[in-house]
């Protein structure tokens, strides 16, 4: 193939890509409009930010979570997040998590 033939082929492919993208976009818009009609939604409903749990306190502080597990040395864990090393070591040594429940 010559350079001119390759450039013509590239231009044809670019046009096909643009056409496919345009068709795909038009179908997506039609699908969204159909769903909005089906569920009685408006553009305002779509633009609103989704609710995501409680907002933090105005001063940026968080409430402390009560401990659910404690050991004799005073180590404690709320039960959230990764297990602390002291608890993982105790469990590996054969103790049960119920032994540390508060």
C-alpha cells in the first residue's frame, strides 16, 4: 500500500469511529430519557447530589466510638477497621474474641 492509500484508509476509519460514537451517544441519551420517564425523574432530580451518610460535625470533630473489646493491659478496639496487633496475637495464641468483649 502507498502512503496516500493508508492516509485515505485512516480518514475512512476516523469517520466510522466518529459515526459509531455519535450513534452510541444518541442511544445512551434515549435510554436515559426513557428511564427518567419510567421513574418520573426530572433533570433537577438527576443533578442533586446523592445523600451519603451523616455529615461530620460543624467543627470537624468526630464522636469517639465505644470500645467493644479490651484486654488486661488496657488495650481496646471498637470493632471497626483492621484487628489490632494485640488482638490478632491473642487470637493466634488460642484465645477467642469473646474473651475480650466489653
